[in-house]
C-alpha cells in the first residue's frame, strides 16, 4: 500500500470518529463515496468496521455439554484443539438455532492448534471457547466468563472429560497446567506421564483436554442462558500488576518477581 494511504488509515484509526468527521466535512471524494448514511449521521467504512453489527450477540440456545465434549474429542483427531472446540459447540448451535451459526466458517480458527500453529502460546481450546462466548454473550458477562474458562484450564487437574468412545484405551495421568499456555500445559503433562509429544497417550490427553474445555464452555453458556451464571475469577489487570500477566507470578519467576517500571 502506498505510504500516504497507509498514513491516513493509521491516523484515522488513532483519531477515530473526529478525524473521519472532519475529513468528511472537508469533503474528500473517496471518503464521501465510501460513507454510508445512518440515522445518527454519516458513518465511514472504518467506523462501521469497529462496530459489531445489529445482530450481535448471536442467539443462543442451550446445548448438551456431554455431546459437545464427545464431538470435540473426536474432532481433535482431525482438526486439533481450537477447531475441535468450535466443532463441538457449533454442531448443536447450528441444529438448535441455525443462522447465523450456520454461516460462520469454523475452519478460520484452526490457527489455534498447538498454541497458534505450534508456537506454544495460549492453548487453542480456550481460545475457541472464548470466541463462541464472545459471539453469544454480551461484553458485561463475556469477559468474566472467559477469565473463568482460562482459570479452569490452568487450575484443574486435566483432563477431566473421559470420552465414551476413547481412541486410546488405558489410563493416563492428570496434571495441573498452572497456565493456559500450550507449551506449559502440554510440557507439564508430558513430564508427569513421561510420554513423548508423538505418543498415543499425549494425543488422547490433548483431545480429552479439548473436550473438557468445550464441555466447560457449554456449561458456562447454559448457566448464563438460565440466568444462573456468576463470575468466579478474581482478576488484577495490567494496571495493578504492572503489565499483562497471569496472576501466579511465582510459578515462573520463583521468589524473585521483577517489578515493571511505573
Ligand atoms: C508464564 C510464566 C510467567 C508468569 C506467570 C509471569 N511471568 Fe513475568 N516474565 C516471564 C518471562 C519468561 C519473562 C522474561 C524474562 C527474561 O527475559 O529474563 C518475564 C518478564 C517479566 C518482567 C520484565 C522484567 C524482567 O525482569 O524480565 C516483569 C516486570 C514481569 N515479568 C513481572 C511479572 C509479574 C508481576 C507477574 C505476575 C503478576 C509475572 N511476571 C508472571 C514469565 C512469566
């Protein structure tokens, strides 16, 4: 993209509505051509892109968590953690609600596998759970619910979900990830189980963790639908701890927790 155009977009993003309005008053042709008229006045394409559209949050009907879990478990073997969670939840939402769930391309979140394509960042399962929560639940609940999902992932001896038709027959140990980070979660389990990344046990473990997260997401959403959802996670934001961070600083820093410049 040519430099000028890029600068204009950056400036527009920074100054938002004010700049767009000013530019429109000046009457630059391109902006006027792209502008849509709303009841509130002129709306630029950039402004429109920052909103959620009239149909958000999407309609939600309760799903059967056990079926969500089992579907997600088996989907893992084909599409891995993130897309498996959307598969488990969307399967029933498409059936119970239909549009717009039928239109969303769930493959678009397949990048979550291995904590984003094997980078070992946040496990794709809670990322996908958070996506569905974000689609179905208004902001005043969704953020708290996503905190709860991440905390559940980090604190729970995993996996909790036992598939009805497992692909691996045998016992595997559980481990506490202490983190939603894929690298730590998988690494701590591998150390506990003394199994390699390529082992059948590790695959069954990640499929079962994925199912556990899909199941828990369904429970949270159902509770919310029933008016029973209560936020459960105490959370200190970046303003309190000095930078964005998991709250259990010691699990990585030991007793020597650095302080961020204030
Ligand atoms: C998941 C592991 C993890 C957790 C949990 C964590 N940190 Fe860190 N943090 C790191 C790593 C890794 C670095 C980079 C260290 C380096 O480069 O030497 C870092 C760097 C920092 C830095 C930058 C300064 C420095 O010495 O590198 C600060 C400040 C910091 N962490 C504070 C915190 C605080 C406060 C918490 C808890 C609220 C926290 N961290 C939780 C892993 C973690």
